C-alpha cells in the first residue's frame, strides 16, 4: 500500500509537504530517500510554472508562502482521497480491510461510541475506523461531500442524498440526581422543571435549538444559571444535585447505567421526541464494508438504548417497592 501511495501521489506535492513539515530540503531528502537536488529541482519547477514562490528561504530553514499553503492543502486532500480510493479497491477485492471515516457527536464519545469502536476492532480487525467529532450540521455536510463514509447524527432528515440505515426516537426528559426531590416522580411537566435551577445547553447543541423552537418560554422563565456547550459539565452539575437538565436518555446513558442519574419522562404532549440516526450517502458508491459497519452501528445503538432504558426501569421498580420495617 505504501508503494502505491508513492506511485499515485504526485511527487512534487509529496516533496513540498515533506519540506513544509521538516523545514529544509536536506531533512526532506532524508525522509523520502531522494537527493536534495531532486527535491529542490521539483520545487523550483513548480515555482517557475506558477510564477510565485512557494517557500521563503530563511537562514534557518524554509517557510511556506500563501501559495505554498494552498498547495500543501491540495497535497493533504489528494492523500486523503487516495487513501479512501485504495481502501475501496481493497473492498472490491473482497478483503475486509480498509479505512472508514465516521462522523459522530461529542455526546456520543462518552456513551455508546467507545463500545462500538471496540466491537469493530474485534469483528473486523482489518478495518481502520477514523472518528471525527462534529456538530450535526457539519456531520451531514461532510457526509454529503464524501469526506466521511457514515454518520450518527441527531434529528436527521430524509433526503435524496442520504440513506438512513437506522433511527430511534429519543423522548425528552428531565435528568436529576437520584436523591433529588423530583426523582420520586414517575413523570414531570415543564412547570415542575422550571421550579429548579436548570443547566441548559448552548445553541451549539441540537437539544438547545429544539427547546428554543418549541419551548422557549421555559428557558426564559427558568432563567438558567448555567449555559454551556459541555454536556459533561451539565451532567456533573446534575449529579451534584444543584441543577436539573432537559435531555435524552442517550445523552445520560453512562450515568443512568451506573445509577448516578435518573431520567424522568416529560408528560407534556408537546414534548416531541428527538431522533438519532445512522446514515450513509445515497449517491456515492460505498464499499461493502461501510454498509456492514453502518448496520452494525444501528444495531449497537438500539441495544445500548435498550440497556439504558432497562436500567432506568429497574431503578423505578426499586423506588416503587414498599420498604419493610423491622418487626416490633
């Protein structure tokens, strides 16, 4: 594979990238195992054809000019596209090897995603899985442009460009510490939530945009003392008992499984559920392994949600059991 990279990646771009990374022609020559004069000649020919210098020649090395930065970005894109193409060719040979890029949300990295990465490593040891943590909008855009192979995203919308492999509803609820006064209730309303300090997510997160669109009065009335784009900070405050939060079982999954948080469904009919979905491109020819991994991700996500909901139901049953008092 490394020989193919060398053959198919244009020499001039490889040499330019090596000089940019190492800071000198001599160091780049040692890195790519070719003479310094050959590298220098390629760079000078590029500069002559472009009519612009690509490097500033400094006493202690070489530094890219603005034109050089543009060609370095081209080299990086070329290399990324080449790696994906070689991976697709491997898949066409029927070999379960290659590189897949997955776009996921930040909240997934502390929930179901680590287990899924381990599953892929066990079931498909020849697959290199790259995970990019992105916003929902960026994840969908990167999937459409072909920069990632699959994505797991909140509130995916059907389109001609995307094929949704799997999806699940995520009812909105209130997350509280196990000893919080609201924890004894089977359901809560928005008015109940508004009576407590609310840890609210910032507009960078999908849940905040959803609340602003449908339940903005709550954010105004509750006057949240905390607004943050860190889900981990929100959950830390809720675990301390000082705040409550509005989110989904998926976001609080690890803490629900460990008994550190309790998820209470909202009884308000206007509280429409969010969704989480696994999607691949509907227009790009994907390797077979991408579809296999996408379907596996959908199944793992469903299993994870079932475990979280089972743990929450067990907690509720324990709370509902009458306490036995000692005789006498």
